C-alpha cells in the first residue's frame, strides 16, 4: 500500500531505532512515554496519511525511545503510540488499524494495546487493571481486506498473558482478567445495553482495541491487551458518566498501570 510505504519512509528518515515491541497508550495513559530515554517524538500530523486522533486525552504522537537498561544491561527500544484513532471519528476500520499496520511495516513483533474501559462485571471497580483474555466486537463491523479473511482463534497471546500474570504477582499488583467488549460509540451505553453486554459475556466495555488486536494478529504479531477500568458502566451506579471522569481515574491509577507495563516491556525484551 502506497500510503503505508510513504508513512514508513518518513519515520525511517526520523529515527534509526528498530523496536520489536510497540504499545498503544489509551485515554489518559500517555504519560508512560515521557519516561523513555533518547526519545524521538513524532507528531502524527507530520506522518504522511496518518489518521490524527481527535479525542481529548489522546495527544496523537509516535514516540520512539528506550526503556532504562534492564537487568540484562541492554536498553530496550520501544515504540509508543500516544493516542489512537477511534472508529467513531471516521467509521473507517483502515484508519483505526493504520498505526498497527505501520508498526508491522516497521518490523514490530509484539503489540501491547491499552485502553480505558467501563467495568461491566461486578468484580471490577474503577482503578482496577484488567488483562484482556478475549474480545467481543459489538461494533459489528470488520475489515474487508481479502488478505485478512482468516480469523485467529486466539487473539491474545497465551505466553504474553502468562508473562503479565507473573509480573503482576512479583510486583504485588492485583491484575484482574476478563473479556473486553467494544461498542462503536461515541456516546456511552444505556443501562439495558450494559445488561446485554454482561449476558453476552463481556466484563468491560470500551470503544477501541478490537480491530487493532485482530489486525495485529493477522499480521503475525503477538498481542497483549490491558484495560484500565475508569468507571462502572451505565446503570451500575447512579453517578452520571463523563469523559472527564475517565481521564481523572486514568491519571490516579497511572502509577500502578505504568509499573505493570514497564516491567512487562522489560521482560518482553530480554
Ligand atoms: N463505555 C464505553 N467506553 C468507555 C467507558 C464506558 O463506560 N469507560 C471508558 N471508556
């Protein structure tokens, strides 16, 4: 695809780093990228054909950098996407998956997808971290590209799931697990829709991740997904919900989230 080649060529002209691992940082979760050393920050708007994210809390940057050297003594190159294009902005899946396609074109093999999500399961509370074990695509749309017709049975990589569980245990962090259900948005769900999602098997609800995960798998990457539960889903509390609350809880739970993610990234690059 010409668009992708032009985007890759632009990025190659800006950095020599060749990360094997990329992370998409969801709503209010971009701070982790500021911790990288030797950063090269690329504004999405400068990358040819890149769909610039529009939502508040999604700055829209690609940050190449290195995590501080791990115990192995090696610095680990990472590509962080701060912010992501959402389906409700354009209604086009190719725009949503552009960052993942770009990462694959740049040689990335491991994709970590993070998001802010509403807790549907009664075992989830605001501030919880949830490892995504499976997904339900309630956007009811999928990519048409013929090369992507084969659907992987397991979207989320079993070895990365084990790695994340092990890291959380070692660091004394509580890591819940569940199925992520994506809706198209942009408005939040009704109470009746949340009941439906629960009956269908969804533990958390959000407006991203499912297409990115599927595309990453189909492009041969290993995928890990982590949700930060920022609110109880509609109908589970009398409080009205807002995007500001999502950003506020994301900021509060940031330390825990960053600790987990940094350790996972370090282990992945050993
Ligand atoms: N619903 C959909 N998307 C979300 C939510 C929610 O409750 N919280 C954060 N993103």
